[in-house]
C-alpha cells in the first residue's frame, strides 16, 4: 500500500486525537473529550499534520507494523477495523464518497470535544468520557 493509500484510510473522526490515559497495571485506555491543540474541531483533521510529531512529541504515528500495539484506537477506526478483518463502515469517506458522513453518523468528535489549549492537567483529567470507545453510530440516512 502506498503512503497516500494508507493515509486515505483515516476516516477523519478525530477520536485518536483526544487526550487519553493508560492504566499502568491493566493497560486499559480511558478517554477524555479534550482534543489535541492541533485538531481542527470542525473538520476533525490535524491543523499541522506534516509537523505534528515535532509540535506534539507524544503524537502517535500509526503504521501497519504498530497496529497490533495500538490498544487506544476506537472500534470505529478504519485502521483497526481492517486489521481485525472487518470492512470499512458505510459512513467511511472511501465508501460513502463524502467526508461529511463520518460526522452525520455521529462518529466524529465534532461538537463533542474541546481543545486542550488553556486547560490544566487537572482540568483534562476531570473530563473523562466513554463514548470514544463506543461502536454506536446513527443509522444510515
């Protein structure tokens, strides 16, 4: 798969850009509704994708090799779905032909997340949510 093909698998939900915590003993992931400062909360795309790893050192780099270790990917994630042998969902832009379907299906973080800009660590930790690990989506229109 070429790099552009790999990148096109991103559904643009923004869930992977939410701040999350990993339990040391269980490795369980807990999400917040607080997004990385680089995430555009309307488009749910990185505002500086090319420089993201230098601007946000703990930004994850998702590769085919790293997929087995990515226990933080939500069940709706196209990369995770394909790794698990599932097909892309009906709302995925490569299936629907429309980048807005990820939002209309209720999968994205649009109108559900806030930016981390200006928040303290304590404020972020107080914003724990479970919906990012949900597989629930709105019905197909």
